[in-house]
C-alpha cells in the first residue's frame, strides 16, 4: 500500500479520500477546513498536514480535488505548494476540472522537477464519489497512468487513458456538454408534459424504459418534479465548467449553439438565486418561461 496525499476534502474529495483509506493506503490530508477531515482522522494511518507542501512530503501520489483553475495553481505552485516538496518520481493527480491550457503549464513545471502530472477529472457527481463508481478521464504520461491506475480503481469504475497532458480535461469538457445540454432536454420535456396535463410520475416511468432515458432523467427528473433543488452538483460549478467549454471552443473555432444557450439559462438560474442549488434548478427557470409555476 502507498503513502498518498489528498488535498481538497469537499463534496467530492472527502468520499474519494475515504475510498483510498478503505483500500489500505496511508493518507496525508490537507484542506481549507480541518473539520472536514475529522471522520478520516479518527482512523489509523491518516495524518493531517498544514499545507499542500506538507501533504506532498513523502507521498508517492498526490491527489488534488479543488473547485477551479486558480485553486489548483495555488495548491501546486503557490506559497507552500506541492511543487516545493514533491519527490522526484512522484505523481500529482488532479481530479479538479480546470482549463486544459493550465494543465499543460502545470505539468511542464512539475516535469522540470521530475514529478509526473496526470489531469484526471471525474464524472458521476456526489453519488459516484460516495459509491466509488466515478468515471475518471486521464491525460498525461502513459507510464505514470499505468502506475496510478490500480490506485485510481479504489475511487472509480471506468478509468480511461485519454492521451497526452490536457486530454483528460478536454474529455471532461465533452462530458459537461453532454450533461448540461441533456439537463436542458430533460427540463424541457417535463415542462412540455406538465403544460399538456400529463402525470409527471407516469410520464417518467413510460419514457425511462425507452430511447429517451438518460442519467439526468433518472437522477434529476424526480428532483425536478418534487422541487428538490438540493445539490449533487451545483449550478455555480456547472457554470464554471461551461465557461471552460466555451473558452476552449473559442480557441478551436468550434460553434456550440446549444451549449451557449444552456449557459445563458444557467445564468438566469444564478440570477434567480439558484447558484448553490443543484443543476436540476434549471427546471425552475423553464417553469417561469412557460408560466407553469
């Protein structure tokens, strides 16, 4: 079993670190709030550290799961960052969703210290993190991926090597296009059903057995129907990811009309106070547009 660091114990990071602990790895933890680590620290072979540099010291693999590009840059290259203490030959594995260009730059900086860097964003939401069934999309050196894969399997069900540095992040952005546009489709379909007098629970049962079914319909549809906006993945985080998508699409001259539209509709959700709610809150925006609410 390895000594690993885990930096970032939020909604996703905490259960992911828990799976590494359950697999028998020794953990060195760091997060903005120490209280988040209390449950993990009550178990053997787990140590709290006061900075990312302290967490990385002596670790064979350093896992990062924080919200945005500036957060990852600070964790790796900021004051008392990972780069100060990560040992030659160790692997930094970033599960955050950040700009592919920043991933390449950080990988180059770590590489000059003979430290490997994998961009390994995840999909599956809080449920996937809790159940250890995440999809993990990895970019970076193939030999580093092969070393890390057995450890990643403690947290994920589908572990895919996508190619060189940055391709994991680009693949995650493909995922976010699919997720966000499908969420819009589910919202519109249920609004249509509601406006035409259908029983929404009956409609859900009928279409879930056919070609119209999707993860979003199965997981978010019931929450839309019951006005349950508790977050598995927040509107604010979805918007962050969509900004990354649109920035990358500008750089590659890719027209994404549906993604641009859903980004604007999520902006309306934020304006209505739903930024910290789950992405199913998009349904409430469409309810108002359709005058059903």
